[in-house]
C-alpha cells in the first residue's frame, strides 16, 4: 500500500476548492447559454475546456472519493478508497487520457426488488467513476438546456417535490381533478433496455466524450442485449437515461391548455401539462375526453424506438378519485374535489421497519439509538413535509410512544431522560400541505439567474436555516459561492457542539462543503 506523507495530505486539503467551483460553474453556465442560443459548436468547444480543466478534474475526484454515498464501494479492481497521493496520481491520469478514456469492466452486485426479483447494480472502478463525473460536468449543462419542463428526476434545481406540486396543480378542485383519470406508467427494465444508438444519437458532446461514453456503455452490457442498457451504479447513468427518455413528456399534448409555449418563466399554475416524469417513473393525467388507449399506443411507439417497452402488468389507468401511488406518496382526489397527498402505505411501512430495527436493537443503548434515529426521522418528515400529516399515524405518535417506552426501560425508569432522548430521536419538522413552490418552467441553475435561485432557495428552507441564509446573503460560509437549488443547504455548528443552537454558532453551507469540513476534522478548506 502506498503511504502518504502529511505534506501530501495537506497539499490536497489546501487546494483552492472555492476557486475550482467558481471556474467550473462559469464554464458550465457558458455551455448552457450556447445551447439555448443554438450554438452547438461553441458548446462542444466549451465542453472540451471542461475536460481539460484542472478545477473540474479535482472536483470530480473529490466528489467520487469523498462526497458520494457510494464512495466506499469497490469496483472490479477491489479498491474501496484512494489516499491523497493516489488522488493526485488519478488527476494526472485524467489530464492525460480524459479525451481517450478506456473504461474497465464493471462489478455486478445483485439488489433485491420488492417483487422478489433482483436487479444488477454495476459498479465502475473509482477511476472510471471520476472520469464519468468529469464528463457529467460537461454534458449536464448542455442537456439541461434541452430537457422538458416536466422532467424532475436527477436534475439540478429540481426534485420530487416539484412533481408533487404539479400533480396538485393538475388535480385540485380548481382544475376539476375529480373528473380526471391517471395513467400510471411502468417501463419494463428501463435502464437495462435503453438503446445505445438512441443515447449516442442524442448526445451533445465532443468526439472524445462520445468515444468514452460508448466504451462506458459497452463495459456494462448484457450478452443477451449487446446494444442496450446503461449500467445502474454509474455516475453518468441517470443523465444518460434522461437523455434517452427526453420528449416522452410531450406525447400526450404538445402545448398547455391556453396554447402558450412553455418557457423558463412559465409558472406551475400556468402549466396544465398532463405528463410528469421523474427518471423512469411517470404519470399522465387524462381529461374526461382523452383516449387512454391512443396515448398508451403513442408512448409504446416512442419507447420501442428506443429499445424499451411498457410493463402491461404494472401500467394501469386509475380514476383520480380512486387514488394512485407515485414517488412514495399516495395521491387522491376526494369526493368533495379536494386533493390529498399522504405517504404511501409501502413508504410508511419501510420507514416504520427502519425505526423498529434500531429501537429493538440490543447491541447499543438509548443514546446511540436516538442519534441513529434522528436523521432517519428528520429525512422522512422533510420528504413528506408538503403532505397531509395530521392524525396519529403520520404524526408518528404511536412510533414515538413505543420508542419512549423502550427508552424508559433502558434508562431504568428515568422518565425525564427517556423523554429527552425520545425528543432527540424524533426531531420536529414544520409541514405545510401543498405549499411547496415549484420551479418555474424550464429554469435551471446553469442559467445563472442568481436573483431567482436565491429567492427560490429562501422558500425551500425555514427556521434557523432560512435565517442563516439571509444573514449570509445566500452565500456559502465555506466556499463563498451563492446557493442554488442544485445542492442541499446544511447548518454547520462552528464549535462542533451539535447541542449549541445559538445563532452565532450556526452557518449555512453547501452539503458537500459540510461533508468536507467533517472529513477534514473541522479544518475549513
């Protein structure tokens, strides 16, 4: 194993990450603008600059080795992590070969699905993940300029909450939701069946990037379908899937109700687009006069041209009054016309199982259990904060009470200690049903409209985070860059004491900056 000196470690930590982020973002905004203006040649030229950019290379390596959730997962080479010296060596490799990258084989990991079958997660090596991340930096702004307004999955500045809000706009009482039906689309083995030709033909990229992406696709092929599939587990795979599926949202209707073209300034209220897509999950809202069979036939033709097909067993037409599931939520229009969104039965069941597994674990005490539960509960409540959450079930009263009883027993009937630990385990998150502010039309963080994204960011957060954002003029306390919706905002405790919630001890930072501070033992890069 290569040993790295303290000087090597410090040289990595002391790299000018703030300048790197600024330099990369400036180039990405220029790529986006070039495509919006129809200058593809200029965009491709700028993509080459990103590939040659020292800033982009270092940021890509930091992203896959230190920040991504799967940073400890090994590829076929068995490497689970890189030390500082190896990261610097990888930067040199990317510098010399990024325009002619040869992708290694993928490591296959079977993942159980809810229907009892398994899907194969195909993991690239760390070096290949770094190259994919670098290429994604160049590809994403180009395609963001072309993506449909009603596509929300795996895109900067967009989230599942945007899809939830658009469903509300299309199914509430003002939109006569009780008279509508919904097509719940299920694409059979979407990631495994996407046609390689479709991806390559629609890719806005330089020859060097295209060559590398083609090799990437071929590295993860199924021998039975050599011309199909994107490897699930690759950094760039969700983007490639969005590229292949882009346009499916327009099949039902090519304009909104008023006949106006959708622009970046069009609001969710003005758009009655019937199709909402999140990656390969999609619903189509039908008016009473719409013919479901004709629409499904058009969708099937679109998918067939890209090597995919609908799952006949899982694709169905449902009356909005009967309710349907989408993205972990259950949507239903009540008989009085009111639109309701609640956590789905399956989503709540999985959450409850996670909580019970921790509460019933005898390997650690109540204090550790509370620390483990807090992020899970906070995350679940944050995700569902725009749902209808009143009532004992979704307010988590029963789960909370059960946890208190266990904690009370473990703390030897010390009611006060048990109460404090339970409160810590179940942090409160304010919720407001259907109050989310959806992203406007085709807006993207790469349009560099700082004013819009600052104002929008203020509305996405409340409480202490919102106050910190205003104090800091919407700039990250670590890197100094303005916040957009592209990356989540975290609150950082300056003194490291997570029980000290005084205003002077709290600053708003990018999630990646926050992660990096803690990985650097509190040293601000």
